[in-house]
């Protein structure tokens, strides 16, 4: 049974994660999982199970919306989504079978790498290549999907940072098509991960239903706020800040597991300084890219208000 204080913290995690997702179009899983473990004290498996169960509704709704707007390439969605579902089921199964002591540093390592990926990605200012009309091979999509699904289940999030970022950097489709396709495929990944947790920890999942509802409640409250925030805050700066905070919270856990008990405050300070520097670089780089785009004919550049990622 959850205490009222714990449910409130989970709701706050859902609110914060939805604000991030509303601003970036990705990061709900990684942000909420980090906060559920750090603030609410959930185990890694319980945190990932709560997040994925809550995401069943949100990913389905997002997929339907993107379909209506014609943003989904169904060939790619199934080519990446089915292997992603397999990877997610395997990831959930692995996480359930790890002890809490072993799972915590593993999940923290995955989340720290996701945070680092966000820091470095947004530090580039989100420049997009000129589109190359050439479809990805099925083998590439299958490998990317399976890896992204496995990371998503074991890390409590990461499908968007792994798959969307990779496909956007390849520059073989419009950003809206990539975002819509990956978001739609994520429903299969979320469903498979939830199934994996249900098989491995059914009673625990039922015991955490209150946590699922609290996470959803926080997300629902934050949805309109996120829509307003995204009009006020530079998404590149937001991406850098979120990535920095995820690394800040998770990297010390990994280092402590490796035997580094002293000097962790120095690591935290260095992460904050590096994150701030990369965020500033990203904002300046985006402005530079926007000015350069205006001076070049026929160039395709994402400006300081980039397409939403997921």
C-alpha cells in the first residue's frame, strides 16, 4: 500500500515528466523513472512497470493522433515496432529477475547514458541534414528497434532518445514523419514491456496500480501547462537541462556501486558545470544555424523551435 506522501511524489514525477515530454516530445519515461526511484523510493522494476503501464494510454492516443495527421509510415512503424516489442519484453524479463541491489546500478547506468545522449544531442543545436530519399534497410530498423526496446524496458525509458534521435540524424525522412512513426511504434513497445512485467511480477504490478493512477494524474494536470511552457521556453535549453539532471541523479549511483564513496559531490558539480556549458553552446549553435539558414538557398535547417522529438 502506498502512503499519501508517496502518491503525491509519484504525481509530482508524472507532472514533471509530462512537462519535459511536452517541451521536447520525448523524455517521459527517463524523467519519471529517475524521479520515482530517487523521490518515491520505488525499486527499478516497479518504477519501470508503473511508467510503462501508465504509457499504454498515452502512446495509443498519440499514435491515433499522428495517424489522423498522416505522420505515420506504417512500413517503418512495424519494421521497428515489432523488434522493439521483442526487445522490450526481454528487457522487462531481465529487469524483473535482477535483485534490487543489482538492478539499481544497471538502471542508473542506462538512465545516465540516456541523459548524456540528451546533453550531447541538444548541444549540437539540432541541425538537420538535407533529406536523402532512401529507405532504411529492414535489418537496420530491426536492430535499432530491438536495442531501443530493450533499453526502454530496462531503463524505464529511452525509446525516443535511442530511436528518434538516430533516425533524425540519418535525415532520410521529414521530422514529423519520423516522430509520428516512432511514437506509433512505441505503443507496441509499451504493451510488450507491460506484458513482460505482468508475467514476471503480476502481484507487484497490481499493488502498484495506485502509483500508475497517480503518475497519470500528474501527467494530465501537466499537459496544458506543458503546452504553455513550450511556447515560453527554448526546447534546446530544456533538453540540456533535463539531460543534465538525469545524469546528476544517476551517475553517482553507478560510481558508488563501483566503490567510489567519497568525492561524489565533486562529480555532481562537474556534471552541472558541463551541462550548463553544453546547454549554452546548444542555444548559441541553434541561433547560428538559423542565421546561416537564412543566408543559404535550398538548405534545410531546424531552427530554435525544432520539431517535437519522442
